[in-house]
C-alpha cells in the first residue's frame, strides 16, 4: 500500500540559506536536537548524487533513532530527492523522499 505524506514548512529565509542549513551538520543539530535538552545528534553528509547522509539522534546512546539517506537528485537550492531508511526504536521504515521548495517557501522576508 502506497501512502503519500506531504510535509511543508514555510521558513523566512532564502532558498540557499535553507538548503545549506538543512544539509549541514549544524543545521541537522538544530533540526533534530530540539526535542529535549541534551539530545545527541550525529550527522555525516556526502552531498552528491549517490552520496549518503547518516543521522543518529536521541536522548541517550542506547536510544538513538537512525536515518540513512542516499541522494538521488540534487538541484541546489531547489530540490533534494533521496531514499530514506529510518531505524526507529520499534521498527525499520524505508521510503523515497523528495524535498523541494515551493513558491511560498521561497518568498524572502
């Protein structure tokens, strides 16, 4: 069964700023590390088609969620298409994800 999940967030920044923040280790710490004080966030990114991006995050070493991405398309700053495998504490989830900016999200303040 295929289900479409669309997630949209409007950020008041240029597409370049958002793209660079989203694909940087510091940006990942900001994105994944906000759930609780002291969360562990480790991010390694090889930003190229065929490259991988691995992120581990969670409250303590024995309770880390893991996301492993493989980049399929990169069109900076407009589009990232990647295949994602998520290792959660209770299950393994695989999916293909395309992240791109919308016209609304690209509006600069």
